[in-house]
């Protein structure tokens, strides 16, 4: 019977760089979580930023907005979206759930 396990070979220094990058991301996430929860700062993104980060079209974002999955507000004439809603959308997309 053939071995079905998959093995990825990576150089030690490249692996170390990946781990270091991952730690930096975790630290940034902790900082942003602190700012959002403790300091009660509203974190928002524009439509263009959402499309860039989540790889969605403006039409897909609008569909999610109409369904109530994404809250939005208008600040200085610009529509902005709550980052917590975007994180939930990203989680659903990562879990393979279809949002449209």
C-alpha cells in the first residue's frame, strides 16, 4: 500500500522567516484587538479596501450589505464598513460557506 502522507520540504531559513512573519501578524492582531476592544476605537474599511483584502467585487460587497451581513456608516460623505463584519465574512469564506 502506497504511503498517502504528503511531505513539504522547506529550507530552514525560509521556515524561520515564515515563523517570524507569522509571529509579527499575531502581534499586530493582538494590538488591533486591544485598540478595538479596550480603547473602543471603531475600525473601518472603505469599499475599495474591502474588495482588495477579501478579493470581492463591489457588486458582491453590495449583495452582502443588502443581506445585512455587512454594516456600514457614512463618514464625511464616504461609506465605510465595520471590520468585525468583514472578519466574519472572511471566516465564512474560509470555511467554504457560500454567502451569495
